[in-house]
C-alpha cells in the first residue's frame, strides 16, 4: 500500500473508531418480577403486558431477573415470566425472597439455596440464561460470603449479571403508588417528568464515570424494576435514550464487553459495577458521587415542593 493511501486508510479507521466510541449503548434489565401483588391502575397481568408491549413496539430485547417468591412460584406468575421468554427476552435469577447477603442474619448457604430454588423454576422457561443478579446489588458483608458466592456462581456456570447504570426507579414507583393511594386522579405529569430527568441524569453521570474509570464508553447495563412506573412510562424512557443518541442493545451483547469480567477487590454494598470499581480504586468521593447514591432524594424533594405549592 502506498504511503498516501495508507495514511488515508488510517485516517478512515480513526474516524470509524471515534464514531464507535461516540455510540453509547445500553441494555435494559428489569428486576424483582414478575409481581403478582395488586396495585393501583393496572392488574399484575396488565403491568406485565404493558412492559412487554412497549419493548415489542420499540424493538428492544431486554432481560427479566426473576424473584420467584414475587409470583413465578405460582402458575399465574410463571405464565407472566414465560411471556418474557416467549417474546425473546432473557430470563435471569434474582433469588426467591430477595434476601440481603450483606445481612448478618443471612448465611451464605441460605443465599445459595435460594439461587438454586429460583433456578429450578426459571430453567423451564424459554430465554433462560445462567445469569445471576445480586439482590440489592450486594455481594456479601464478609470476604467468606463474597468469595463463597463468586466460587459458587463459577461452579454453577452462572455469570454475575452486573449492573453498571443504577437507577432509583423503585423510589419513584413507591412515590407514584402513594400518590395514587391518596388520590386516584392525582396529576402524574410532575412525577413522570422527574422520573425521566432522573434516568437522564444517572445515564449521563455513569457515562462520565465509565470514561473516567475505563477511558471509554462501556456498554452500559441499566437496572430498572418490574413495576407500575415502567408499565406506564417505559416508552418515554426508551424514546429519551434514543433522543440522547444512545443505542439500545440486547443484554447479552452488553455483557460481551470485557468490563463485565472484572471483579472489584472490595465488596461494595448496593452499588453498580462502576461505583464498586471507583471504590476499589479509592475514588469513593468523585465529582457528583452523591447523586448516584441518593435514591432519588433530590427529585423527591422537588415533588414535595410541587405538592406544597399545589396545596396552597
Ligand atoms: Zn431486586
């Protein structure tokens, strides 16, 4: 190849690489489902169907992490989980009763037993993957528990189905349910807007953290929950990510990113892989870290203020 031509080829490769680097991707994952607990506005079946219909409409392949005690241990709930697999989504394991491995009252053996019991239920479903999502994203309060689970998952052929982009959608869902309990006709526009702005804020902040820690945009894996707020507004959430220029990829594609093979040295309670990494590197308090662990407090205060105004 002539010198000029080679330069041109290298320049082109550079352009392609930088375009690839700009294409931030994210996979959608939903924990704690399917839930059979009744709630406002929609039945459990309607909630499940609404999330699945949105994913289908938007052409998004996602993952459901089953907490079998929430419903999949009964025929009605198992049917809801099966619908995810039949629609082409991945099915992962999120224990039976959502134990906290960081609790001194929860033993390693007890936790492992729940992983196996959930596995016995979900392994019959289409879309079944040996993917384990730690409850509360907590990997154990002692080195014995942490390493015991890591060894167990390896022996069982399970992947640690990490989250990199953690959201507090559950907090918004709790608030939404309170609002609807107090007033079934409550104006939901403010909480919807704040939920979407929360997702945007977390997405941008975790993207920055990824660039700081890995020097690049990793394929993000986002945590959401199988709940009413996503049954209502997942469509808007997906549209917002696309409007931000993000590409939505299937979870298996995101997990192919080598970052998900890492195991940060320190147990870090209740956090995403990126925060866990930051802490294992001694970067516990970087710019903006408070907004990643505030459970949506800022938005809740905004809602309180809005409600206060309305009541005057
Ligand atoms: Zn969970």
